[in-house]
């Protein structure tokens, strides 16, 4: 299932969400001019992490802005485009920033824990975007998502509830992450546990917001 749009209309322009998307694309363009330099310096390479040296921990943050290819960045930024504006306008700029970056960091830490000796760079905003999805799940339980669904080689567009779509997505990440564990080691691929950690972080933070606003 691939989201096209949601039924929630924002009451103001989500400047920060657009800014994050724009800056992430800007960094992606820079990767073409000096790909090895950016990846070597700013991607998360588990084998280089030393918790006694704080400077080696910076990639847990900087890796959020790097991506491995067009499909990688387009999918992440599209999900952020569909869901991120609602989080910014509903929760506010401060909480959007906290959700995005804390979810990204937690997601990277969880993925790191599955492959702590790997020398393969980990990069992408998947954990941060997953945090936005987790927060959306909590804050907009009645939202409908216009979704493209593959059907015998074609795509059909249907409306599904946000909790169903995002819940299905989360369960799929957990299941896929569990299957990937025996093949951790030096394997690359999709960072399922970054998705799981990010989503759970956004979900819990949004619940905290709701309780404080009651």
C-alpha cells in the first residue's frame, strides 16, 4: 500500500516540514558531487562507533539526511509530505522537531544494535519519518488515507483508515525485521529496525502529548 493523500486539511502552511524535505534533497544533490566524502564522514558506520568518544556518535544524527538512491529519498520524502504537515500544524514546530530527530536517532540506534560490527554505511531518514507516522497514528485516528494498492499487476486507489494502514505498515516492519535478524552481520538492505524504533518513539511521544493536553 502506498499513500497518495490524507483526509486531514492543515489550517496553515507547514514551513518546517517543507524545509526538512528541501534540505534533505539539497544534501542528496551534494552526494552526487562528493559521494564518498559525505558517506564516509556522515553516514552511520557501526564498526566506527565508539561510545567513549562522543565525536563518533554524530552519525546517529547526520545519517538522517543521507540517502542511498532516488527511490530511497523519494519514498521517504513522499511519506513525510503526506503525513508531516499534519504533525507540524497540530503538535507545533517544537514537537515536530523532537519527534523527527529523536525518532531518527532511536531508529538508528536500534538498527545499529542489530549489526554493531558492520562496516556497511547506514543512512536515510526512515527512522525519523517512521516517527512521524507513529505520531500520526495516535493524533489522527479518524483520518482516511487515499492509497494505491497493487491488484493483479494494476493499481487500484482506495480509502483506508489511517490506523489500519499505519498499523499494517508497522506490523510488516516488525515481521520483516525479525526475519532479517539471522542475516544481520554484514548485510545491508532495508533498515527495518530503524522503522520499528522510529515508529514506536513517535507513537509514545504523541501519547505523551495527548495526556498532557487533556
